């Protein structure tokens, strides 16, 4: 891809990580062997404050950002998160949040009341044993399902459900998840296991290609492909032919979409990452804390975006020496 193609990509989508901490230890994201008791998470003063995040969001809207996703780590572990939602909601952007769902039963109502209208819950299986193994937690999957129910009751519909699929770990849960989350209340997304970070022991052999996921589903339920709604839509979507609801697959590994990537990520400590697989982030926090000039910050962000040349997924496999990458729990997917 020529560099001018990359420059053509608009900046549309911002992901903000509000914490690097999590109460799960998903094997594909924060394996316990690395993120154990001795792991040093960021101290509070290193996290962007809600005021700093809101300021950044305002500046980014001036640069074309239309959508903000709050993520983590587990965003619901950040105390008073609904206060941040209340600060961001008046900006009129498409505001959404990705969560593991375990704390939703207590938080869903306050988040909705603060102005959040869209929600993604990550869930990899309905089977307790698979859930405990893959997500490395001590509680049953019912806790997440209760959270999903509470979110529906609070007014979040449809809820997006993200399922990461790992070969021989939860691939047997694909059909059950599609049946459970069919209907108009949910949009289920199957995500290929990605080689994010440096700690999840990723191997191509553990990836279940999106095409295979669709084949598996198509033998059990009639599906009709849906057209993309906009350039850069990452999910290939399908409609259940008998009944409402849709499912989608995100083929980040087997069908990369770098040339349409319009996402910028801000880590919990205020670094700007132009790619999920980047090794280096640009320090915005120092700038936010040292100047009152929003224009200066906007210029810095614009320069970072215009100079990026990221297309990791398209080059995957061509790299001879593996490069260090930022961990998913710092930038939130
Ligand atoms: N803790 C929240 C959650 O799990 O929803 C938000 C942060 S999590 C890093 C955001 C998304 O990244 C989740 O949907 C998770 O399943 C996905 N994810 C994490 N590691 C991944 C990997 N190695 N491959 C694909 N998706 C991954
Ligand atoms: Fe936590 Fe989400 Fe990563 Fe799982 S995917 S360890 S829930 S941050
Ligand atoms: Fe975007 Fe990087 Fe993913 Fe390509 S690899 S789609 S540039 S985040």
C-alpha cells in the first residue's frame, strides 16, 4: 500500500482506556503467569483524569472523531465511571463502552442514566468450565449473564456481544452462543484470536478463521450476508434468516483491513497509539498537563495521525524479528 493511501484514511474512531487493571485474567489478553500478584499496574496519578479525557475528547471531535469507545483493562473498575460518561455524553458523539460484564448488574443503570446508550459485553462461552478456563475467573458465567440482563432492563438494546474464538478452547461454544444471542436484543461478533501484546503465546494454529466460523454456523442456521454500512466497517455481518438479530465476524488476522483503519487509541496513561500492534505510543499526557492551548494539542495529534504508516496485520508473517508491542490491557482493543 502506498503511503498516500494511508494518508487518505480519516480519523473517525477513538478508543480510550480508562484503566489497565482487570478482574479477569483472560488467557488471550492478561495471562496470570505475567499479570500475577507481583505485576505493577499503573499508579492512579499516572492515569488520565476524567477532566483530561473529556478535554481530549473535545479536541478530537474537532479533528473529525465521531465515535468514542471507553475500554480498559476493565473500565467498570474505574471508580465513578458514570461521571466520565456524563461529561462525554453532551458532546453528541457515538459513545460506547466495552466491558467483561461482571460488574454490570450493579453499574448498568447508573451508566444509562449518565447518558451511555451503547454497550459491548465480551463473553466467550456460556459453558462454566470453558468460561473459567478461557477467562481465568473464579465465578460462574451467570454473573456476566445477570449483568447482560441488568443492561437490557436499564435500556441498552441492542447489546453487542464480543466472543474471541480460540481453537480447541471455545470453538465448540460458537453455535450455542449464536442461538442464545439471536433475536433483536443482541448483535453477536466472533473475533479471531489476535497476536496483540507479547504475552498471550499466540500461534496461528490457535486461530479459527472467520470463514470457518461462518461455515460452522451456516450448517446449523440459515444466514444472509448484509452489506457493509460504511467504509471501514470491521465486521462482516449476517442476518439470521428465521428471526431478528444479526451476527458478524471480525477477521483481523485472516482478512486484514488496515487500509480502512480509522482508529486512534489512547492508553490509560495518556499515550497515543496509531495501531493496536504498535510498540511505541506518543506521550500526550505531558502535553495535556503542560499547556492550556487546545490548538497545540490538536496539531500534535494531527501530525501523529498524518505521519502514521501502520499496517501490521497486512504485514503479519513478513517480519523476521518479532518487535515488542503494547499490551491489549493498556489500550483496550
Ligand atoms: N475488559 C473489557 C472486555 O474484555 O470487554 C474491555 C477491554 S478488552 C481488552 C477489549 C476487547 O478485546 C474484548 O472484547 C476482548 O475480548 C478483546 N480481546 C482481548 N484480547 C484479544 C485477543 N488476543 N484477540 C482478540 N480479541 C481480544
Ligand atoms: Fe480483562 Fe478484557 Fe483483557 Fe479479559 S479481555 S483480561 S476482561 S481486559
Ligand atoms: Fe489498524 Fe493496525 Fe489493525 Fe491494521 S493492524 S487494522 S493499522 S490497528
